[in-house]
C-alpha cells in the first residue's frame, strides 16, 4: 500500500474510535443523564428516539453530500458538530436540551460512520473486506472505552461530565488531519455494473432489512444492558462495565475475523455469528443475571463482525454509491430508533425480564432475513 493510502487508512481507523465512543456512551450514562434532567427511566429513553431520528436525517443528508462534495470536507463539518454536542451535555438542565443535543450527535455521528465506510470502500475497492472489518474493530474499541472513560470521570470529578469532555478533546485531532489529506474518489466502474438494475434493487432492499434488524439488535443490547443490570440489582458502576464486556467481545470478535476471512466466506462467518447471537439470547433468559457478564460477552461476540461482513458481502453483489450507502445508514438510524426506544416502555410495563425475550425475537428475525438475502443473491 502506498504511503498516502496508509495515512488516510490510519486516520479513518483513529476517527472511528470517536464514532464508537459517541455511539456507546448513551447506554452507560443513562442514569446520569436521567438525574441531570430529573427524568425517569421511561422518559430518558426518548434520547434513543432523538438520536435515532438524528441518525435517519443525518444519513439522508450524507447520502447526497458524499456524492457531490469532497468527503473529507463533510467529515470535518460533522466532527465540529460532534465536538460541540459533547461539550454541551454536562451543561444541559432539562430533557428538552438533552433531546436537542442527542439529535445533533445522532446526525453527525452517522455522517461520520457513513463517510468512514464509504471512504474506505472507495480507497481500497475490491480489497476492502479486511480493512472495513478493522475499521469496525476501531468503532467497537471506542464504544468499549466509553464506559471506562466515565468510570475515570467519576474518579476525577465525582460524576460523568468530564467523560464527555475527554471524548470531545480527542475528537479535535481529526479536523486537522483530514484537512491535510485528499479525499478518495468514487471508482469509475464496478464488477457489479453488469447485474440487471431490477436484481440490484431487490438485493439492495433485502440488504436494508437485514441492516435494520442487526442494528435494532445491537443497539438494544448496547443501550440497555447497563440499565438492565441496574434494574436487576447491580450497582451503577459495575452495571456500566457490562457495556465494556459487550464491546470488549465486539472488538475481540472483529479482531478474530480479520484473519478468518482468508479461509472462510462472508456467508459462513455471518452464519456462525448469528448462531452465537441466538444462543446468547437464550442464555440471557435462562441464566437471568447470575452470569450476566458472560452473557454480555457472548452477545458482543455474536454481534461483532456482522456489520462489516454484511457490508463487504453487499459490496460483492451491489454497486455501493454514496446515495446507497447513505440509505444503508438511514436503516441503521431506524434500527437505533425503533427497538431501543421501545425497550424502556416494555421494561416499565412488563418488567425487566421482558428484555431478554425482546433480544431473542430480534435475533431470530435477523437469522430469517439473512437467509432471504443469501437466497436472493444466489450465494
């Protein structure tokens, strides 16, 4: 790989730690944010909706911007929005203000996510598989580190406020780095150009449904596993570390699947991970909170490389333009909006034991939708 390609690749990797931290910080900080806004668990769950709506609108906007303008310019703008949003959180004095902030963070984080995946795809093209898996490894590392940053913040100042500022401080590096590098360009031709448009459309919509269910499953776990621990009797600091176990397994799984892609097909890898996800969901029902740390680890490993493997699989059966990639992240936003936002009311009305059953339902739907995509793609 040429030196300028290495520099851009390394920049995207480091930037995705920010994306992961911003995505992973809401779950562990829910109780802190509820206290900040003087809201109940059910009320504070509206932040998932605010972030999800921000994800949807941000992805829709990004789907147009990355096809029209230099990718790095738009990434810089979104990083500035992330920094501003993180800085304002500890000063929020009401739920309304937090809703506005997390809407902004949702829109800007998904734009970074869309752009990072797209820039990596355009930079490495048909060799993108392992690169995009490592990109998402960096994402999960950021999400894994976020709860530990809040624990450090508790030690530093007695609350979670400094945790948001530390993430913002790290984010300040990337507008400078991106401004000094050239954006990758959309490839002129693709091996999938010969596939009939109607077949590509059918494949694309089947893939969007898979993405929606996957994100619903992962964000429901990431967003509520810590709160589930608190409601099951764990103290706040130990329950926050359940998210760390989840994202530690997410990172480990992605690390394992980087070399495994040399010997296994994307279809085989995804099938194995889906089996682990279903079994871990069943274990959460039967083991209750006795071994919740191990269950969180199993769920994280099951989710680990699903998105990058599915994204790489989609690249082999579709032409992924900026518009299509943006629509993929619109579905990510819908996934982050629907199931996680419903989890709070479900827990309030049916009890905390309903949460594992929700995860099992999502896992089984994901298995069915992946099987349908494989059949449509003829793989």
